[in-house]
């Protein structure tokens, strides 16, 4: 589940993924389910609202999808070798943590994988990026929490 304040066009407070592979969009001011979008064949494992009234989601089947929420339609899908267990989106990069302990770095504009590193012994459970300090934090089933300073390429 991902919580966010009011968006530009859509009145989304909460977006959640289901074990059936659907994304549910909720409005907390009136407690209503606004929409359900069937996207995946297995349970949604990671989900985040991103700029442009879109959501990026991942499922246990290894698929990562970007969905335009204004029309409830998938605009991009990629199948990965390992299921994605968590993700983080910043202005230029999609960070994916997978079940095998790899951290994948995807270029948002080029839609290409920039880097892949095995950083945990087991699944990566969470990713957080502090955009101000450019520190990426990961946590895994190996019970390790790791910090990574992100260097801007020039």
C-alpha cells in the first residue's frame, strides 16, 4: 500500500495492490474505492505513485508495469528474471529490489537497465532514497540494512 496526498488531477489518497494482481485506488475523504485495475497474474509485491498521474507496480510473477491512472491503462510492461519485492522511483531512476538480493537501477527516460548488483543475501524487502542527501537505504531478509551514496554521473 502507498499513501499520498492529493494529486494534481486525481483525488487519490491511497493506492494498494491485491493478492489477485489488481491495483485499488482509494479516496479517504469519502472512504470510497475509486477504481480497481487488473494488471498482474499474481500478487502485487510493490507499488508506488509516480509523476504524471501514473503508478509503477511489480508482482511475484516478475512483471513490472507502469499504469496511466487517468485512463486506467497499462503503458509499459517488462518481465524480469527475478520477482521484484520492492521499488523506489525518483525523478530519473526506478530502483528495484528483487527476491535474489539484487538492486536494479533503471533509467526512467531511456527505459533501460543501467546497473544490477547483488547487495543482499536473500530478498531485498525495502528501498528508500533520501533525494536531498542522495543516500539510498536497502533492507533485506538477511537482516542487513545498507546505505549507498548515489553519485551523479556527469
